C-alpha cells in the first residue's frame, strides 16, 4: 500500500509512527514541524502527481491548529474547511489522525478539536483519535508530543489495522485541481528576475530558495487581486530573518523565526493588487513577526538578523470552493487493547544498536499478545527477527503465526 503522510512535528520525529509504517508499507512523508493549515494546502498543490498515486492519505494537523492558529489567524476556519474540501476532491481515502495532547495553550483549543472531528465526519474521512485511550503524563515528550516508543508502537498497530482495510481502487483523474489557492515558487521569482536559486538538502527535506539581497528588489508577478496568506522560507541558522513587501500603496516589513524550513502565516490579511516587490529589510525599520501572538506588535530586527530565504508564497483569491455532499459512511477507527499493548511494550528502544534485553522485551510482548491480537504479535515478532534473525524461539513463533494467520510471512529488511 502506498501511503502519503501530510503532518506536523509528531509525523517527523525520529522513530515515530511513520518510521514504523515504513516497515510494512511504501510511505511518502511530506510533513513539516510547527506549521499552519496553509502548509498542508501548499503541499497538496505542489505534490498532486505523488498524491494521485496514493492508496491512502494520512493527515496530522489538529494539534498546531488547536494550540494556536485557529484563534490567531483571520478566517482560519474558512481555510481549514477549504483544506478538507481540497482533500475530498483528490478522491483518495483519508485518515485524519489525532495523536494525543495533554493540553493546549489556547483556552478554546478543545472546542476547535471538536470542530475538526465533526469536519472529518462531514467529508467521510476515517477518524483515528488517540485522545480517547487515556495516555498518561509519562507517555509524552512535552504537552503535545507523544513519547517516541509509544508513537512507534501505534505505527505497528496502525499497520496491522491497515492490512485488513480494503481500499477501493480509485480512478486516476489527471486534471489539475481547481482551487482558490496558488503557489508562487522561488524558481518562478528567480526566473522573472534573471537570478539563480540555491538548494538545501538533508535527511528530512530538500528545498530550493531565493536569498533576498539588501541592494535589490525582486519582482513578484501577481495579475489579479489576491491575499498573500503565508510564506515558506529557509532559515540557515536559528536567527531572525527579515523581508519587506513593497506594495503600490504601502510597505509591509516582517520578520520570521524558526530553524531550517518553515512555513508561516500572516496574522492579518494582506491583499495585493497587481505586481509587487520583495526585498531585504533595512536594519532600522520596525517590523512584525509572522505568526505573532500579538497581531499589532512591532519590533526592531535583532542585531544578528539575516535576509530572508524565500521558498514559496501562497496566495488566496477569495473565491469559494463548491459545497461538496456529506458522507454518512464516516467511520471512527479503534485499536482493540491499545492501552495494554503500549504498557507491555514500554521501554523498548528503536535504536539501530538495540540491546539483547530490548529484543527479549519485543519477543515477550508478542507472545503475551497472542490471545488478544495475533496480527500485532506477528508484527512485533517480525521486528524482533530483524535484530535476531537466528533466534530459535522467534523463528518458531513466526512460523506458528504464519500458519494461524494464513499468509506468507515477509521479513522486514
């Protein structure tokens, strides 16, 4: 099964549920850390070819939205609803995964959580809500990040469930999605200004960017009246990076924070008529911070500020997407015995140099789960065999599970 994941920090942490899914499925991970819903819209628009090959799309976005964005950004629910409509237009099965959170900074966070649950049901997405399993404080790394070991175990259980999930073959619609959103890339801006672009690549991402220069303004072509809603950028070091939008009627000075690739939102609406220019920010100009908790607050650029590296701009033309019919077949997924599985597998590491004691723990957890969930026992024992391929008990049990389940075992490579 080809799975595409569009998520946030819980989906990019090492040794997490996505890492586990990759042991059993062909997974393309298009996730990024703390990002608003506009990152997810941008990701769909820029990756339509990949998404059309997907048997299943997993989205993970609710935590960031509930923690902050839903109350800090103008018309955020409108854009969230548009994101769900665009997902529906892709004509692919979707699982909306709600990894558990202890608390949100926003006092209205849990109300927004309920809104997103209902929105998933309206559009017929499969809903997987892990807030209902009673995770404890010690199960987290911070308020909104699940312990990596538990996240990995969830991935095993999810793989088990997906193996029994019948995914209908979807028709390949070759048409480009028609949406009110559009992306202007660094490559396009560089071409219009006869400039070259730079590239950055590591184990998690590969992006192109245009470095703004203090001595030059860069033309951005904008034929119609559109709202500039968000900016994708690359911060080479963890420092403020600054820029100026030169519009026909005013200049807007802004600053960004974060590390490496980020995608952030303008808190206030920025509508632009016609072409405009981008440049670096003069050091003496006060500016506003993207994704600021105080919309009207201006600040002086930090002394170590740098010029912004632009990856893409996302625009919204204000047109409405058509209303789509609801789906009465929306299903909420459950994992039987998940709490017991997590308790039995606690303390098991996912390091390449996994110890003998940890291999024993995985093997023993698989044996204890035989009566409860044979498929999960098989999956856990397969992991144990990856690290101890000559283990006599491990191989004996796998042969037993294979006979009982009635399918050919595949060793994880």
